[in-house]
C-alpha cells in the first residue's frame, strides 16, 4: 500500500530543492543538492547507494536493492529512473520552489517535469520494503542529471548499470509511452562575397542565398515530411531556430548562419537529414554556380520505439490496469526522452508517469493522486518483474 502522505512529502521536499540545469541557465544550481538528499533517503531505507559524477559536481544517484536470486534461477533486474534537473525558474510568478499544495495539485518548478515521477519511484520502493517484499532480481534506482540539455547523466548511467528492463517515469498523463521522436541540430552556412553595397557586379549576398535554403525548409515541411507518418508519432518536422549574418547596411554579406532543429521518427538518423540538405545544396549549386553552402550536424539523439507486446510493456500494462481499473492507452511522445539512450544500451524501457501541466512553462503543477497511482503501478510492476 502506497503511503500517500509520505510520497507527497518526498515530492514536496524535492521541489523545494533548486536543481536548475546549469547548461541551460548560467546561474543554475545544478543537481548536487537534490542528489545528496535522494541519496540520504535511499541509505535510510537500507539501499546500497553510489554517487556517480556525470560532470564535476553533477552526480547521478544509483541506489541498489540487491535481489536474493542468482544466475538463471534469479528474478529479472529492473531499473527505475528519471532525471533530477529542471529548466530555469525565470519568469515564474511567486516562489517557484514553494511546493505549495492546492487541492490535488502541487505547484513548483520540476513538480511535473519530473520530480513527480521521482517521488513515484521512491514511494513505490518505500511501500515494497515496508510490506516485506524481497526481490529475486536486482531493483536499481537511477536518478540522473542533465536530461533537459545533453543527457550526460544517462550517458554515464548506462556505462555503470545493466538491467533486464527499465521504467522511466516521465510525465505521460498515466498513458503507456512506447515511442518518442529523436532530434538533430544542424548548422547551415551560406558563403557570399563581401563588397560595397554599390558593387552589384562583384558582391554576392550570402543572406539572399540563405533564403533559398529557408524556402527548401518550407518545402520539406509542406511536401516531403508529410509523405511518411508513424502510427503514434505522426510525421517528422523541422524549423528554423536561429539565424545570423551581415556586416553592415552598405555591405554585401559574406556569410549567413542558420541553425535548424529536426524532429525525427524512430527510424531516422542525423545522417539522414544531413544527406537531405546536401542533396538540396547540390541542386541549388547546379542551377547557380555562385551558390556556396555547407551543412554540418551539431548534435543528434535518436528516437525510440518498443514493441507493444514486449515483456516489460505487458508487465507495466497489467499493473496499470489493476491500479487504474482500465488498460492505459499506448502513446507516442513528440519530445525526446532518455529512453533512447537506455534502449541503445539494450535496456528495454517503457515510460509512464503522472499528469499535470506546465513543463517549461511559467506555472507548473503535478496531479498528486496520479503520483501515488504511478507509485502503485511501479510497485506492482516490480513485484511481477523482479519477484
């Protein structure tokens, strides 16, 4: 039985600890304080706790509940995981870390994304230990840094942790997330020839040439990407994020720089979108030999997909049906999640977490009833998987 009061208190304590990602905010406090708090809680429950630095002063918490089994006769291991960092509190009204409760909601930065999911993990483990459950397979808790930026936390985690399956408690409104998109950040540069604004015969306008690539981006959006669709994720997409260029009002610009983000389907890669742009650049150059452009991949994370009938998906689905009174729907998330890194490390992962609103927004809250329901689903899943 989940202790709802304790689970709520655990969540409130975490919300009140500033863990703004310093990669997103130069004044961000980082994850160290909340990591040490979580580590102390896990030690008090008798778990073996390790702090793993993903970067100096930015520790993951790895807590292990050792299973009693061994070898083929032992239970299956399971990783329960989520991220401790949050986005900035800038422009949030009042005290963004007060963790105030109004009705069935707790407000504050990170309450929804995703300390509610972390509280569900802790609430589940506390209930299982209090009820005398002894897993045969290892139960591993992984609280990681930096998901909101480059995911260095999960990159580090999978070098230290192996598990037969994982549950990631990102917010899904209690739906069963089995797929999400990837993303790629690209740099597009057009080269011109600087010259006095009167010298039309020798100046080459790099910004005007960038306009051709912007037109290509619009064509990708309207004509190319709609040709392929995923059942849960829809189509791929791309947008122009940042653009710079120019030397002065009376000078032909010799360079323009466009940064583009692509959101990718699970079977698409960063190399695929680079090749798409290379073909477009080659076609434009064939028409106009003065056109000079290049594309490079700045950063890429793959999408993720797990089969609806995968054993861990079935286990969590069955546990959720018992708790919720209905079978949760399969769901695809357009955002990127750390599950892609787990999946590439051969840890099949399913995502489920409590509902709420305000991820990255000025007002953020999480549904407290669903935090406790999620905890019950995790407890049931651990019992069935690792018991």
